[in-house]
C-alpha cells in the first residue's frame, strides 16, 4: 500500500460514490457505490483487488450508508489502518463566487456550501449530507471541498456575465458559473503536459450524459458552455442545452405548464431522450442504422444532426474567441468512446483543414491518444478524464 492515499467522496441525493486514490500514481485502490439510500432496500458495491462485493440491505440515510462503506473497507480491504488515508476529498457541484479553488472544510466553509444550495438544489444539499457524515466518522483527517465551478471563476466578465439588469443579477447571484470544471481543468493541464506546450489554445469537449465545452488559452479558461446551471450549452442526454428562454413563457401560456413542469421537461425529458426516446448514444446510433424502422431512423438522424451542429457552433465561436485553435480534446463517456461523433464533428470542420485519422479514431483504447491526421490544422486528442484523481491531488495539498 502507498504511504499516502485520499478517499474521494461524491455524495448524491440517494447515493454515495467513493474511491480510494493514490494521488501519485493515479491508481484506484478501491472503489464503490451505495445506491437507493432511503428506499426499502439499498445496494452497496465495493471493489478491491479485482474482487467485487455486492450487498443488499436497508440504507435509511447517508449516515448508515457511510458506516457500511467503512465496514466494507475493514472486511473486504484495504483496511483503513493499512490505507494510509491522509485526506478526504468531497466533490461539490456549486461553489458560487466564494471558491476559486479547493477549500479545507471548516464549519464556516460548510455554511457557505449550504448558503449556495439555491444555485444547486439537487446537488449541494446531498453533498452536505456526505460532508457531515464523513467528518463525524473520520474526524482525524482533513476534509477538503473541491468545486466543479472553481476553475471557471477565472472566466473574464465578458464570458461570465449575462446581459441582465445589473442590480437583479448581483442581488440574486445570476451569472455563468459553468460545471465539470474539475474535469476541464484536469484534462487541459494534462494535454499541455502531453504536447509539451504551455501556450496552447484548446477546446475541451466533456461529452457524457451531461455535456460541456470549454475554451482554454495558456491554461486559463476564457469561456464555457454551461451557465448559472448545467442546463445551458450543448445538447445532452436529457437536457435541452441552449434554448430560447421565452419557451418557458410560451409553455406557461399555451400549455398551462408550471415552472416546475418546465424545469422537469428541460432537464429530464429533453435532449437526445426527448427527440429519440433514448438517452444512450449507442441506442441512438443503432436506430440510425436500422432500415426496418424508417420513422425512428429519421428521428434519430435528425437528433444526431442537432447534437453535432451544436458542437460545431461552440467550436467555431470558441476558435474565434481564442484567436485560433491548436487542439480539440474529447473526454468523458461519449467523447472517449463514440467513434461516430468524433468523426462527424471532424468532417463538419474539414473546410478549416481539420482532418481525422480514420483508423486511429476507430482504435479502442483507455489511453490518451492523438486521432488527427498528420496534416490536420488542429490536433484532435482523446484523453480519458479522471475527476477522482484531480480531486485527490487537490485534497492532498491540505494533508
């Protein structure tokens, strides 16, 4: 076992995701998931040394869930005594204007995270549960908050501010905070190391069920696609992405929909799922390839065209903002694995000299790799994100 490890915790409203990380090597020494907290029967999965332990039991609250996690470390390994845990890193979605980097969790920091709950009502309250339980059960090590929004606190005002009446915007903290910042920061820094340059003009495409883009110049973010909430920007698995805000008023007037109903529609019933019935891109591509159902095929093809077109718009606008472009990086589940999305985006950008290496793009690998042709004007890279490692490294600074 390494001498220093960090336990990374991502506490959701009904789940606890955890990983024991060696910050030096990036290895996950153990990981697991507590699901269905508050349901009559919960499920806990713990993985260590290639062995997977799965248990079903009632998990009425996060306190019970965290106690069971610590029990599984002791019974299935590695024991906490052996693990050498020097810090606990907590993923926090919303840090508002208060946090532009990681923070040692004190009672005051905890209160600020709670104060920001209105900006992330589905996330920050759940994170607080994880913080409170972990601090109680593991009081002997520092607990560190790592914020998804911190990286984008560096955005210039021209990107961060909406054209909203200033007094209202300031009173209610309405501005663009971004999301997935931990991933964008990690990937952009690693790409600079990989290519041996600190002057890169980069676009990072974090494409998963939730998706976001960022423009990074010389290691500093200058724009990102998500805004006050993760709804803005790219088309996603179940989210609309960019949409005329007047659609809210229209649906209230003509459909009698409440704000809550529109919120659910935009965030959970739209995007790829809303247009095709499927949020999994593999299922959407299968629909596109299925000539036996031409109606579904056309619907899926149209949805994919919207998805790729949104990517093209952001790449184009960010290239202009950056004053040129050196590299586009694909990361997260879709970015790392969807050969077709990467190819179609590259083909759409081909008038600007972007060329993909078809065979390199098809190759399956969990390793970082260049997939552009040698004569491409822009380097295309696939780089697996590792938010847990990024959180562990930031938390280690407080050990």
